[in-house]
C-alpha cells in the first residue's frame, strides 16, 4: 500500500513535470510567432506609411499646381476688371462732355427758335400790312384758292371715300334684307274683296228693292250700307266706308237670295246672323294670324280687332296678310341683327291695327292703333315698335327701325300693291316739281315708276361739290314732303359739252 501510494505520488509528480515542460515549449513557440507577426506588422505599417507619404506628396504637388493656375486666372481677371473700370471711367468722362455739349446745343436751338418765331411774327405783320388781310382772312382765301384748283381731286377723293363706305354698308344691309326676303315665300299677289253680289236673275233685283223700295231701305237701315241696283246684269253693288259692314251686308244679302224670302223681318234676322258669322270669322282670322306669327299673350279684344283687317285692303293689298308678312320679315331681321324678335314680330303684326276702325274714330291709324294697344294693356315695347312706321313718332328702339323697314319691304315688293293712276301721276309730278324748284336745275325726270329721280343741272351754275349737296337736299325734301313706298334714288347729272363746227 505504501509502495503503491508512493508510486502514485511519483506518477502524479512526473505528470505535472511533463506538462510543465510541454507548456514551456509551447509558450516559446507562441512568443516566437508573436514576434514574427509584430515584425511583419511593422514592415506593413512602414510600407503603408511610405505609400501614404508618396500619395500626400503627389496630392500636394497637384494642389499647388491647381492653386497656381487659379491664382493666375484670378490675376488675369483682376487685370481685365481694372482695364474695364478704366474704360468705363473714360467713357463716363466722354458722356459727361457730350451731355454738356447737348445742353449747349439745346440752348442754342432755343435761342434760334425764339429768333425764328420773332422773325415769323415780323414777317406776318408785314404781310398783313401789305395785303390788308388778317391771318384768318388770308387762310380762308388760300383755302378757297386751293379748293378751286384742286376741286376735281377733292371731288374724286370724296367720291371714293363715300362709295367705299356706302358699298360696305349697302353690302351688309342687302345681305340681311335679301336673306330675310328669300326666307319668306309668301305670295305677293294683290287681293281685293269684292263688294258686288251675284244674283241668279234680274227678277231678284225687284224682290230686293221691294214695293216702293221698302226692302232695300230696310236692308240699308239695318246693315248701315248703301245698295246700288243699276242696269248691270247679274250684279248688285254694296257701298260703304266700313269694310266689315260691307262684308256683313254681302253675307246677309247672299243668304237672303238663297232663302228667297226677302222682307223686312227676314232682312233683320239675316243681318244679325251675318254679323255673328263675320264676328266669328274676324276672331278666327285674328287668332290664326297671331298663331302663324308666334305672337302670344295678346288681349282677346286686340285679337278680334286684328281679325277685322282681313276685310281691309290698302292699295289693293290685304292689310292682314301684309301685317303677317311684315311680322315674319321683322322676326328674321331682328334675329339677324340681335334685336328682340318677339317685340319686333308683335309690333309688325299690330302696326296697322288702327286701320280696322279708322273710319269710326278720328285720327291717323297710327294714333288710333296706339290708343287701342294702350287701352287693352299691350306691352309698351310693342307700342314703341309700331308707332314709328310712318315717322309720326321718333324712333325710340331698335325694333321700331325694324318694323319700318319691314313695312317698306312688304309694301314695295313687286306686285304687292296697286296704286291708282291719279295717285301715280300726282306722285311723279310732285317728284319732278321738287327738283325743278331748285336754282340751277335744267331738267328733271321721274323714272322707273317713281323709284328714280334723274336731274340735269346747268354746269355753269352748279359745280361738282354743289351737285353732291343738291342731291342730298332733294332727297331730304322728298323724305319730308312726300309719302311713298320703298325708296327713291336721286341722281344729279352735271355734264359739260363743247361743240364746234368745221366748215
């Protein structure tokens, strides 16, 4: 046991000794590696340091070169700025000198101008003393001389300017008017309501007259018309200023002839029925006209009076058809130029409403129409639009011009109206009389059914400028003194002729 214990102790001690010896060997090798690594690290550090120093030196050299270049550029820039400053200083000195010179020249010019004005005044005073004329008088004399010498040139230029303006205005006006007329395809044939009644035989004339004229007197008393029974075969004429009464009498007389029982009691019955029938017709015609024209919200009494125009003619033209045509034309014209279409159409449709009762009420049909519309509450704009179509009232709205233009278009269209020979000849004579009453007029002729007035003047008494003025004056007189449909062209002709004979 003891030996075993000693052996164990010896073995343990030997084991520690061996471990110690081995650890000493390993420590020496580790230290050696560490030293080697240290040496290697120092060499690497030295190498890196040397490379860094080399790069730093190269960078420093490049920086110095760049700095030197920039320094040279800055120096050049400074030199250039210094030169510019010197140039500007020199230029400023030159400008200051020029300003001084300009001031001196301005002062000289003022002095010269004052001298010139003084000389002009002296010259003018001397001229006035010599000519015994003031400046204004001399100016007028000079202008008259220039006008006299340049009269032809001035006339030509005035004519060119006037023609140019007139052509543009007339072109636009014609475009609007022709467009409106072409869009309206109404018939322009004249219409006259007959005041004669056809009878099947002459025996009926005796029945209509009655014993001792009893029937015809009763008929005239009830209907308010005059019955003319003459020798004309198969016809009886009804005469009255009231177109509605004529129509009532015509219908009643036709019904009596158809019935065959002609006596005072029957006459009164038939006349009353005829009145109701005519009243119904006038109301229907008025409503149809308003509906056709698109004019609404009118008082029923205005509609009834409007319908009475169906039995009224003017120069052979049916007044209601004329009013309807005018309403369409006015609506198209108003649409073209941007006016109130509804007011223009209503004013045109109602413009002649006074003619329905003008034989019953005193005054012109325009004034009667205004009173009717005011009484029955028509719009004031419509009244202003219709009241100026015969120039009795001033044009107060754009629609009033349109209504007047539409009236002229409708009345002047070919075939729309017929005038009597007496009125036609009188109008032509009045046109020529206005022209011949003016000094310097040699001859005057009314041509183209009174649409053109051609005037020949004496060249020695009237020059070109006076001829233009004469044309305007005659046109104004015609507008103020005569009534006519459409327009009248006034042509003043000044012609100079020189005649010599070779023998």
